[in-house]
C-alpha cells in the first residue's frame, strides 16, 4: 500500500517526536497526531516553540518546518483514524496499579480503547502499527478486537517498537541504530511490512531496517530495555564495591569498556536509573516470565530493579549519615530533578525517591532544575502519597537559579547530569553555604579536586579514592 495519510494516536514523548521526524522526512505524507489530552495538543500547536510539551534538543526546528505543512496535531481522533491508511498506536502502557498483575503487568486498557475506536471508525482497509512498548503477543489481542468489532474491513498489524532515548530523541530518530518491524509472513503481512519499510527508507539505510515476525519484534523491545537497565545496575553494583575498596568506578568502566565484547556505552554509574521505560518494562518481563511459571527467569530480571532501589536509597542514607546522622531542619539543595539531562521528563526519576527519603527525615529541600516545572515536581511528590500536598510545599521549594537554591544550605546533591552544573561559580556557592559544606555528586560529573580546593567535602558515587 502506498501510504499517503498517517494517524498517530498518542502525542507524548514518543508520538510527538517520532511523527515530527516522519513528517519532516516524508513531505508527501500527511501526518496527524491525535490525543485526548487537549492541553497537550494545544501545547504542540503553540506558536511559542519553547512551550512544546516535550523538550528535546532540535525538536523545535523540525516542528517549525513541518507543522501546518504535512504535520498536524489534533484532538479529533475519529476523523484522523478514518482518513488514515496507516495508524500508529503510541499511547502510554504504564504498570498496572490494580487487579491481577498489579505492580508488574503492563496496563493495556489504553491500547484496547484505541483498538476498539479504530475498529468502530474504520471504513476502509488499514495498517495498524504498535509503536507503544507491549507485552509479547499483544498483537493477537489487538487483531481479535479489530476483527470482531470492526466493520468488516481488513487490518494488518505490525510491531514497530521505538528505541529512542529521551534527551537524544531527534538524533536517535534521524540516525537510528536500527528500525525494527515485525509482521505476518502472509502475502498481506509482507505487503504491510513493505509499506512501513518504504517510509523509513526515506532516510534510514536499508541495512538498518530489520524485519522479523511480530512476536520477536515485541519481545526484542522488552529485551533491549532489560539489557540496558541491567548494565546500569551492574555498574552501580560495582560502584559500591569501589567505594569500599579504593577503586574508582570511572577507571573500572573505562577498563572494562575497552573490551570490544563489552563496549564503552551505558557504563556510567549513577544514583539509579529512572525514566518511564526501564522499570516498567522489566516488571512487565518479570510478569510474563512468572505467567509461564519461569520463576528463576523472573527473579533474575527482578534483581535489576532491586539493585536500582538499593542505589537510590543508599544515596540518601549516605547523606543522612554524613551529615552527622540527622538532616532534620537542615537545608539540602538538589541540582536536577529530571531523570537524565536534556529532558523535562521526571518519570521514575531517582530524585523523587531520594527527596522522599530525606523529607521523611524532616530535611528541607530546595530544587534547581533548568527544564522541569514547579507543578511537575510537586505532582511527583503528591503521587507518592507520603505526606499531604501542603507539607510537600512547605518542606520543598523550587528555585530559578542554583545560587539561591544553595544559599545557607548544608549540602548539595547532584541528581541529574545537566552540563551547566559544571560551569557554576562554585566558589560563590561555597561562600554562601553553611560549613562544613558538603557535595554529594550522584552523577560523577563534578571535578571534585577543584571543589575540595575551594573547601567542599565531596562524595562522588563510585569513587573510593578516600577509602
Ligand atoms: P506519554 O504518556 O508521554 O504519551 C502517551 C499519550 O497517549 C498521552 O498524551 C495520552 O493522553 C495519550 N492517550 C492515551 N490514551 C489515548 C487514547 N485512547 N486516545 C488518544 N490519546 C490517548 O507516553 P510515551 O512516553 O510517549 O510512551 C508511549 C509508549 O511508547 C509507551 O508504551 C512507552 O513504553 C513507549 N516508549 C517510550 C519511550 C520514551 O522514551 N518515553 C521510548 C520508547 C518507547
Ligand atoms: C530508554 C532506552 O535507552 C531507549 O532505547 C528506550 O526506547 C526507552 O528507554 P530513556 O529512558 O529515555 O531510554 O533514557 P536512557 O538514556 O536509556 O537512560 C535511562 C536511565 O538510565 C536514566 O536515568 C539515565 O541517567 C540512566 N543511565 C543511563 C545511567 O545511570 N547510566 C548509564 O550509563 C546510562
């Protein structure tokens, strides 16, 4: 099928940037991104490009180029589905918070709602593409809904998981390591796969477009995230040993990363991984393994999450014990709240857990993050239900600059690796802090030698040089 019109359901961190790049690279295809969240759509349509709902380097210029030409953001879901030859489903698939599989399984209610809506609205044959991350074999559920509740039109289901990472979404989309497309091996299935291959082939080299069966494609996405998260937990596990023994995690990472079988990427020790994907997808994998009675497999992957929880908790424990076993009434400055640099996303950010632990110890926190909004930070804390919203607002304040946030502070905790933190006037920060002035660098980005010369007492994750 020669695709002329695409609809994408879900204008989030994946749907927005992914469709913007498809629209930019395929000017002859009309791309409409729809969402039920009217505020989000309004923000995507904002004339002020700094108000886009997703912050990603270089995304604004792509939106500027394509929006209104062949890229549209709309709340009129039915119309966009009806008009499209190809529909991407890019809605959220969070961890279930109720019923069977609570706390582990992916909640597929939004996916099912999309499938039912597509079935109800469609009047001609369509290709439906799973862009969301889904448990293996979800395509059969989607197909069953489409075939049994539709108007007799033919649907082909493809799996096309997204591998972009936030903060580098545009680069990842423009130059992907690979594009993965899973589909049926029937004649119609192969035709649908080819239609999607043709779209990506506008800018992705053919040898990077991989086609598989649907189940392999679905499972590859969960597998990739599990492997990546496992690397972070593995290096974080070694960071503790470094701190106890006098080894240095950066030196260890470099030494092992030069082994071409291991490779240098994703070996940065941190206060713990965050983001909307790693934890959710591993929990989902654990659930799938358990549902097949594969308890050893489930336990193996669950350990990646347990290690991550340990890393976050030991970071806050260390702050408390270093500050003479009490932080009650003490001011602690958080540099960063986002789960990584160059994004305004805070989902599952380690900062949230660390803040909660310190607030439980009655610390007073002031946060500076260059991109995360005040409402977002309070919403993250409220979501925990650890204390009432008024208490959260009393015990934690958000500041617009690091100097204000660190005034009279007992300690600074670096939670996100924003580049600008390296360029601060650290002497000025030191002068205005309570003494002794402590820094807890949970990202290993600061030059501790220079900071120690100024007078700071420094703790850096995985650095055992003082042991
Ligand atoms: P998101 O929460 O940012 O966006 C999802 C959007 O879908 C929301 O705006 C929501 O309002 C909308 N939506 C939900 N149900 C809808 C419906 N019935 N009709 C119309 N709109 C609806 O989520 P995201 O981060 O973009 O993730 C989407 C999917 O992609 C998830 O499955 C996720 O696991 C996967 N994924 C995410 C990333 C990432 O970096 N965030 C990367 C790869 C894959
Ligand atoms: C991840 C996957 O990388 C991406 O392929 C998938 O599509 C979505 O999930 P994302 O969560 O956006 O992407 O960011 P990523 O760069 O993977 O970082 C995840 C977390 O791990 C962040 O909190 C990051 O700070 C942390 N991390 C990453 C480390 O602590 N150390 C590292 O070496 C790498």
